C-alpha cells in the first residue's frame, strides 16, 4: 500500500468519528507488515475527559486484533486543519509505547499538507519502561 492510499484510509476513518461536542473529526489508519489496515476515529463523550482520539483508537483496534508493536509499518492521521494535524500529547505518549520508533507517521489535512515524521521526533525524551 502506498503512502497516498494509507492517507485515503485515514480520511475514510475520519467519517466514522463520533464528535457531537467538538465537531472536530479526526481519522487515523495503521498499516501492518502483512498489509492489513486498522482504522481509528475520535469518539467523544458528554463527560469530556473520556473523549478518545483517533490515533489511540486505531492502535487499540489493531492490538485487539492481535497486532504487536513490531507489526506496524506506518500510520496516517488526518483532520480538517490548516496544516498537517498535530497529535495530542497523550497520543504521542501512547504511540511511543505501541508503535515502532523509526516507522513513518504521515500527518496530513484534508488538502495537500503532509508532514512525514516519527514518534521520536514528535516526542523526544519520552518516558518509557526504562524509567520505571
Ligand atoms: N483529537 C484526535 O482525535 N486526534 C488528534 O490528533 C487531536 C485531537 C480529537 C480529540 C477530540 O475528540 C477532538 O479531536 C478535539 O480535540
């Protein structure tokens, strides 16, 4: 699957967002070594802190289908932003635990903005199991 195809999947995932409060839909798509794609969208709640982001939902979706950190090869995230969408701090922490350090993360918007990055760039000096 190409980068553009994975980005298209993230846009499809975005359509599944449940966002009655923020109205801000986000979509994420995770590609595995075997070629499977797992989607995630944000799911909100009237109790606002319980809102779950697209990136975390995609990762948890994949893990509940038996995928492991080393199985992931790329992730795409998209939203209606002016430039490439910026994952929140909580998602960066979760990505850093569950997604390979050097795998590409494509941050996009609904137009042609694209930032290809990694979790190490997004969350340098991350807290991890070696700190425990
Ligand atoms: N959100 C995501 O799903 N991912 C991001 O990268 C940024 C923020 C969600 C959380 C909430 O449902 C809405 O966007 C507004 O913050």
